[in-house]
C-alpha cells in the first residue's frame, strides 16, 4: 500500500468498498487519512506557477526545503562539517531580497548543492527553465584535464566551426576552468568528484539563458586558435543520439548500448536483439551514458544472463522519534525497507551463458548504477571503463512556491553484502579512460578493451553458450 495519500485515494474510490463508506468507523478512518494528508500536503505554500511569490511564500519555500532535508535526508554523514541551521540563516536574507522569479530560483538552486548529493536538487519552474538550461547542440567533457568537444549534434554548430576534438579554452572571454568553477559549480549537486566533473563540464558547462548566445575560444588538434559564437535557442536541426544502439561486432560479439531506464524501452531493445544475442560468443552492455530511471528494466535484462535470481540492494531509511528527542537523544536510527533485499527472479526459456562485459563511467548514474551494482554482485562478468557517478536512491519530491520542484534523497542503498557505493562510485574491474589522442582519432578504447577481453574469454569457453531453464 502506498503512503496515506495513496491509501486515501484507494479507500475513497475502490468500488468494492462502496458499501462501507457510510459506516462510522470507515468514516473515522477516512478522516484520519485526510488529516495526515493535510499535514504533508503543503497546500498553503503553493502559489501560481510562473508567478513571483510574495516574501512570505519565498521564505516558506526555503523553510520547506530546509525542514524536509533536516528530517528526511539520508546522507548528512557525507557532509559532517555542514551546519544546516546556519545555512538556513545564510539563505534567509537572500530569498527575502529576491526581486524576480528568476532571481528567487537562482538563489534556491544554490541551496541543494551544499548537501553534496546527486539525488537532492531544486529545479526552476517550467516557464523559466530555458533561462537556466538552454544549451547549444554539442556535447563536451573533461579529458586528461582538458575540456573537449566530444560530439557535434547539429549541422548549425558544425557550420559555426566547431569540431569533435576541439579544446574549449575559454567561454565568453573567461578561462574555461575558472568559468566552470564560478558560473557552473555553485549549482551542481553531486555525490563524488567524478560526478561533479560530469555535471560541470558535460551537463552544465554551456547552460544559460536561451536569449544569450555563448562564445567559445577553441584550439584544434594542430594548436590553431579561433572563436565560435553559438546560439542557445532551441535548434530544430539538432540530432540527438539514439538511446539504444545495437550491432554485432567482429568475432560474434553482441553490443547493445542502453542510455536510459526511464521506461520499458531498454527491455524492448534487449528483447528485440535477443535472437542474435543468444547466438553470440560474447555480450557487451554499454551504460556509460545512462543517467538512470527505474531499476526494474535492469533487473529484467540481467535475468536473461543467469538462471540464478538477480540480487538487489540493501535499502534503509531514517527513523525519527520525537519521544527520543524529548529525552535528549539525538542518535539516528535506520529501518530496512520491506522487500528491497529480495532477489529479482523472472524465468526465461533460455539464458545467455557466454562472457559478458559491462561498460561503465562517471555518467553511469542512479538506476544505471543499480544495474552495474547488481551485475557486479552477480559476478556475471567484467566491468570495463571508469568509476560510476556514485549516486542512487529514491528521492522525496515536492513542489515549491512559484511552480518549481525539489527532491531530497530519502533512501540509502548499499550492496547486498553491505559495502557502500553512494559517495564513492563502482570501480571497474578493468580501468580504461579515453585520452585526447583517442578523441582526435575517433577511437573508443573502452569498447576495444571489452571486445579483446570477451574474444579471449569466448575462445577459451566451451562451444555451448545457451542453457535450458
């Protein structure tokens, strides 16, 4: 049964309970649930989406996030030097002084990063998101300490003179590392240094107001310098990368990239390729660009790789006791969440028994990190690439005045054996990272290493790669 909100909806609408609704005890139950809903609904804090809240509601928004974090955030031990009460006092005059909706959220969005957690964030209202998140159609990243163009996703960007492998040395006349620290880092919620680097130099580096173009200082592989000015307005010619890419590599090695777990499309992509996968000599699952979604698609895919159940994370949440607090006790207790330790099992007529490699990196995050954790706990194959982002969990989500959103990580996950990966990341068995030379040459050394490992494993394995359940 969901929380009181879900329970109330069920009891009020379930046809099978219609005959009970006039019964006094049933009415008392509904009254109790409604009272609980009012306590947590925060309806008095709501203001029209897209409108500037008055001072009282601006303060209420700050107070709501601060109090929800104080009682629900599960990783205060990751920020032992943080005085959360002092943070509230520091932000109070800033939200009071805000003159516009944009300014108000510019202040609030600097609050969540102080908790150093990738699943704890504040987002602006939809009506002004393109004042914060508009971005030219290209992908950037930090490679060997240099900021490089990793993909050009629109002909318009190419015509402007930006090419894969170009080094970005400045943004709007400011040295790129200084720009990232001053203009991007204050808004970055991250659990690890590798996730912070991704959010600073890949996701957020060129974010800004859609009405303001951005000028890049570029250096090509030959050392030639130039500038390119790019629009942040939505680009109708932008070509997003396909989220699921399948191919059969030389040596009968099956390759499938899975770039998101938001819905059942990842499972459908895997099952569509299953006739070829089941006959392959090895399998590569690439989640280096997967930012997460739901853990269920990963569980289903992994169930094809073993006859044994897929192990799950051990999950806990905080328990607060007002009576203990009244007695001067400030310790924090933890409650295991029901069913989270239960292995996932789904039967299939056949399983893939060949060698498997999973490609991971710092953009492997959230449910994709759960996927890597389960694969690692199964000891089903090798992890190849770089350490993952180091953040997963089930956030508590709520609305803020003016139409913004917030979330706070309320669930703590560890490996089945208890060791932690949030705040650390999952390290690969074979560490491989692209170099500047690889980017310039168009090579993918992570994939190349995985192919070499699987070919070696497949040649040493028995011819039979399938098993009947």
